[in-house]
């Protein structure tokens, strides 16, 4: 059992993401984590994955297709085992070179000091325009 609160676990994941430290990020996830992201139609990394290997594939898809210039978790709303985060990003679509800015929301479930479930989505309209050929 972890002595960290769900909020501290989630903040640790964002810090690891910001450093590009995938190993640390995965260390805060349950081995069978359920990870779901809803993105713009055709976004290669949209969908659901399970486990560390799936999350690594998701993160690899993000890195391959998005040049993230700014990624800002702005507001944290902890409640029991859940933490909801509102944020913003400034990204360039690698396939088109077009820039987009979008608000996003992430919801985490944390049990036993590890994230067991993630759901994320962003404002898909700007991203869809940026990725359109």
C-alpha cells in the first residue's frame, strides 16, 4: 500500500511524462491498467489498451505523430480514488506540420498507489484540422 495520495500519484505521472521518463511513468501504473484515449477521427493513438505494453504503444504513437510544444495540466480535482485533470496543449502534427492548440480532460482511477484506469480526451476539432491532408 502506497502512502501517496491519488493526487500525488497523478502528479508524479505528469512529471515523468514531462521529463520523457517512460519507466517512471509506467512505475506508477498497475500492470493491468486500462488506458483509453478519445482523439480526433483518424488519430493513430486513439482507442483503448491494457497493460504497460499497451501504454508504451500509446505513448510511442503520440511521440510519432505529435510534436508537443507545451503540455499543461492546469487544474486538479481529486475525489476519493479518482483525479480529474483539466489541461491544455500546443502541438504540431508531424504528418502535416500544422499546429493546433486544444483543451483536454483526463480522468484517473488510483488504487493501492497505482493508476488502474485512465480516460482522456481533447477538443478534437483543432486536432482534426491539423491532421487533415
